[in-house]
């Protein structure tokens, strides 16, 4: 993916996006992601969190993003699973699930304006044409709900920011990691980036087909695999930067939101 360079000749102060992040006052090409290892919530909880910190005004695509990996959970992952978790979080850093609202790509959200969960009878779905076509090609024509189905259960960090677990099961951007499974990067996920405005190479998609018919809305209580590893927390939003102008953002003008909160 290649997006326009962003000239941030400014006071984007240290630690605004992430603890340990240095001051930003240079040219960002194309996206800068700050990564840290930290204890989030202990073993067996959240594997990682990711979000966008500053975004471009014109395109709505990110300039600065963040990822935090939970050190309490990394040892439970194989090397290949850890690589897949990193790919998953990088997708959120690029805007998957974190910038969908800004691009008007989600209908019937399962969270209210404050980020709190609402009823699970909403068929939350992603409306991008490219991803919808890829969903159909992967077997989605037999699906009775609206495509592409988005997670509408679980915590606020999973809802509205991932593909629906009960439909996709083992896919890179479903919210949970199943033990012993390596989740593929499907054409559906790649084409979701195309719907956001990224140029994508569809040939890089990995083989994936939907695992059969699944509940249109929420699965029955207790259906989720109790052995599934953790979950991911997405942090939506981000402050806009007009990359064509000089912009100064002193520390007292920026709201700092700790990772893992909404």
C-alpha cells in the first residue's frame, strides 16, 4: 500500500499517541506506527490493542498509529501465531475497524455514540462494494444476512471493528485467536482496504472460504470457543492533520486517551 507523504512540521508532542513515543516534527512516509510491549490485563485477556492517532484530512487515512502487545499473553502463542497477531494489529493501525465510521462503511452499529454496547439484534455490517463482492466469492451468497457481517457481540473493543466470529471463524480479522490455527488474510479483508481508499494487490490474498451457514445475528450464549486466546481491543478515531499545511499541536491541545479504554 502506498499513500501520500504527510508533512508534519509541528509540535506533535512526545507521549501523545503512546507512552515512549518521541515528538513528531518531520515527514511521515506513508504511515508511522509506534509499538510497545506492556502488561494490559494479565494472562488470558486482551492480546493486544491498536488504533489510529492522527489521520489525513483529505483521505481519512492514518498518519500516526499505535499498537500495544500484552506481554502476559505472548508466551501462549506460537511464533507463527504471534506473527498473525502482529498482522491483525497492523490492519487496525491502517484503519481496519478503527476508521470505518469516518468512511461511512458500517451500518447498524452495535455500540452507541458513547461506545457502549447496545442490543445484539442489530445486523451490523460493512457496506464496501469491494469487500462485499469478495464475501460473495468466498461463499457468502448463501448467507441470509447483510454483508459483510461485522462483530456485534463481546466487549466494546471487539464490536464493530472485526468480522463477525460466528460467520468467519478462522480469518485474520475475526476478533479471537483459536488455538492451533493459523488464520488466513482473505480477499475480503484486502478488499475492505480498497473500500477505504487504499490501493491493494488482490493477488496477495490467502486461500479462504466461509465455513458454511452461520447465525445471522448473535450466536447462542456460550457458543464461543472457551479455549480461544484473548481478544483484541480496537481504539477508533484519531485527530485530523491537513498534510498540505504546517500544523502546530501543542500538548495542551491534544486529548490523550490511554490504550485499552474508549
